[in-house]
């Protein structure tokens, strides 16, 4: 999982994983994204910024859209090794 990611790259990966934008905030700084899986809809706001999105915000977006770190990282081109302690 990257420590940060550009919103442009994040949006590209979210589209690959089946998420779609459904609306924009009044100020235009965020878009609401939806992802359907097994008949359920998952929603998350995604910030539209020229700055990188921090890792914690990225994890929150992934949680909101029910996307695992493993699936996200596979589309990012990074191998993630999860070790159980």
C-alpha cells in the first residue's frame, strides 16, 4: 500500500475495480463514488486534488467501497505481503 497516491491514479484504479462516480460536491472538491458487489452498493467520497491523497485517506476510501488492499495493490502493480502476527 503506497503512503500516498495521486487522485488521477486512484480514479483510474477505482474504475478498473468497478467503481463509478455518481456525483460531485457543491464546492467541486469531492466526488461520490459507488461500487456494487453481490447486490449491495458501497459509497465513498474521493477528493479531487492536485496534491497526493494520504495513505490513511486512501484506506478509508477503499473501506467505503469494500475494496481490499490486496485487490487495490494488484491493480497498482505492487505486491503486498500480509503477515499474521
